[in-house]
């Protein structure tokens, strides 16, 4: 009776969209079938519209059986919700974070093995069924030549194993700095990565603190763009700093810094930098007052740490009382650890979107609870807006 009420309600919607829809009537189930069979008297060309509506309403009717007479199309067998099986898998680059996310979500991490060939190729294999499941594959991409390809192969394997939905959870979205052509004859790497993800079969992307928000527009599938601000804000508040000032290490991060400053009710300053070339700063100046203030630099990533350490030392020369930094993604390449430890910066707070080495000046805050909570909201078709501050 409950399913009949559902279908009757759907019929009211169909009657507005499809004038030829007539009354729904129940038909007894055949002896060799189970459940109830209901029929809609409609034109056959309307099946596609109905299917899309049913998918939107999260109901999956297992069979559509068009009859040859009376123009009947039967919806057979019972309907079931589409989120019956949730599985979480991980690539090799983000395994510690994936274990925490799976634990916080409340499911075991899925069993997948990756076999390496002697020539450098590798092949992932799901060691459990994913047929009909909604699966989440967790993998950050640096270095992209291995980890991005590994993620793409896992997505392709899941697609060919008949997973119903494939969500690529990319805590760190590699190539995000290549979001535009800044000179002639260069690629737009972020767009290429987006194309490869959708071509491989990802039906949704979940990521955190993209280098540029507009990268979401490169993807033709839904994107859940999370912010680590909800994690960092609590830590900054716990420091109980007087004369707090939020600083952006460059002009591009001013929007992010403003969001922090607005939420914390404090001042904001901006650093202006000019690069000689990639990963090398030519000149840096500060816009705003830093004398007598406790500075917290905020950025989406720390790569070679040249910008952060230069900004910290410059602000201390201008009279700042202390300088800390919060960065979502600890890329920390090259001489980054050496620069951080030799800097006058008190501490660098990062998340575990990428694995990092232990350092006396680096504090790691796990972002796993945020991802686990958002995965639950996505599964239950609930809003994720409450999970971040921007």
C-alpha cells in the first residue's frame, strides 16, 4: 500500500508533465514473481522522463516491462532505495587518512590490491564485489604521474565492475595551480585532470580547498568543495591570541583570509609578492598594519615554504609579536622542512590531506571527521553547507 501511495503521488507529477498519463491501477503479482506490480497507462516515449524523475527521487525500479497491447508499461518488483551499499576504498597515496575516514564513517576500509609490474606499470584490483554499490575512492594526487593514474585506474575498474555510483574523494586536487594560461603555449592542467576523471567514470568529485574555486566549473559532474576553515578556526580560537590579525601570503588568497578575519572578528593584512620564476620570490611587501599584533597566515597549501617563511620573517621585522601559519595541504617539497624549522615562525598547522614528516614546528590536525561527515550527508542526500565556514 505504501508503494501504491508513492506511485499515486508520482502520477500527479506525471499528469502535469505528460497529459496522456491516466489513472494508476494495481495488478496482482504473477505466481512466479514477488512483490506487487503497478502499471501506468502512458506513451512509451515518456519512459525516459519517468526514469529521470525516479532516479531524482532515489527510487530504483528493477524492471520496466512494456506490453504490446493497451499501451501499458509495468513497473515490476518492489522498489528499493539506492544507498543500500556504501563502500570506501583508498589508493596508496592517502591510506592513513582513508583509514581514519572509514573509521569515522563506521565501515571497514574496502579490500583492494595494486600489483606492480617490473616495467613500472601497475594494476588495481577490487578484492570484493562492488556491483550496485555507491563507492568512495580516496586518493590525493601528488606526485600525479603515479597517484593520479592510480586513481583513474581504480575509477575505471569500479565502473567496469558495475558500481552504481563512483565518488572520487580527492583531499588534495593535483594540478590545481594550472588553472589558466599565464603565458603562450602552456597547458591548462586542471582542466585536463577534470576531463580524465569524468572520462574514467567518476560520477561525483569531493575535494578540499581548491587552489582556485573556479576549477569546479571544469568538471561536468557534481563537486563537493569542502573547506578546512571549520577545522582551523577552532584551533585558532583555542590559542586565545590578543590583537589577532589574519594575513594572506599573496593577493590570490585575500578572499580566504577575509573569510577567516570576518568569522574571528579581527583585522586582515595582505602580502604582495613578485616571483622571479616558479617557487622563487623576487620581492615581497605587506599591505596593512602588523606592528604589535599576533599574525596568523592562512593559505591553501605550503609547497617549498618560501612564501610563508619570507612573509613571517618580514612581518616580524615590521614589529609583529608572533607569526603562525595554517595551510590545508602540506605538499612540503624541496627544502620546505628546512625552511620551516629555520624560520622565526612559531608553528605551521596543516591537515592530513597529504602525508607529512614529523617536525617540531609542524602540527597536524586531521580532516578525516569533516570528510566522513560530508560522506554521510551525501549518502543521505542532506546539505553539506553546515560543515564549513567560508
